[in-house]
């Protein structure tokens, strides 16, 4: 039977280990000698090849579920450079927008004079301030806040 599997494997273009004989046709298969005989048995589905082994997605689904919960997202799983997730420009834009929004709020509440507002706005555009807290500290040092 080993030689039959080898022959069938050559005909079907797969490993002999992937060849499956039908249980009820073992007598016919034993009688088959030539390649033509084996081809005939393949045609009537008494000799078949097993399906290609497909990769299971169960592991991938488990990981995806964990990621939806916020797990497995630490520094160890990040790939790419330091700025590949949030680029330098995106970081800069969000920082400057937050600062400008804060300054606008102060101006609307009349806590900043137009000259102070303009000076702070220019400084924030120039990258002088690290964050909103830094602006507050600077304003306190320079005594820019107007009390009502």
C-alpha cells in the first residue's frame, strides 16, 4: 500500500502522507498496479488527497479581543520608530492647538489684555511653552492676569 500512496502522491502532486484511501475500496486499490489504474481510482474518488491544512484564527481572535479591552498595547508590542504611532507633527499640532484654545478662552473672559494675548500667542507659536501649565506659570511670574 505504501507504493500505491507514493504513486497517487506523484499523480496528485502531493506528499504520500496526504493521500487518503476510501475504506470500502481497499481491495480495488490493492489490485491497482499501474499509474492508469491509480488515475481511474482517483477519478471515482476512491483515492483522494486531504485538504490543505489551514491556519487557525482562534489565537488571532483571542488577541484581538484582548486588544479591544486595552491589553497587550504596552511598549513591548510597539513596532516602528518612536514617532511612528503619533508623528512629531501631530504631537506638535495637538499641543499648539490646546495652547491657542486656552489663550482664546482667557481673552474671551477678559483675563488677558490684547497685547499680552498677542505676546503669549506668538510665544506659543514659537514653541516657547511646553504645555498649558507652563503658560499659567509664565503668566503668574510676569503678572499678566488681570483681576476683575
